[in-house]
């Protein structure tokens, strides 16, 4: 296809992160008005390490909209 190997690895990293994000367990609270994500969820840890984002910030913003 003509994509450089370094670009391929970036694409694979993003796809892997998206797949891990899809496996996250989000727990509903207060009749669906709130939610939480376990800080020990391995999929969240993998997602954050693949994309280089802060674990606590991602855990917070997955459950809070602004």
C-alpha cells in the first residue's frame, strides 16, 4: 500500500487502543445518571499506555462530560 513502517506502527497502536477502549467495563450508578471505571482495569491501563495519556485523567473524563 506504500505506508512507511513507522506510520504502520502508529496506526496499529491507535487501533489497539480503540479495541482496548471497547473492552472497558463502565459501571452505571444512580439509575444511569452516573458511571465509573475501575482504576485497576487493565484495558484502561493499556489504552493509556498506547496513546500516552494520563490514567487518572482518562478515567475521569470517560465518566464526566463537559
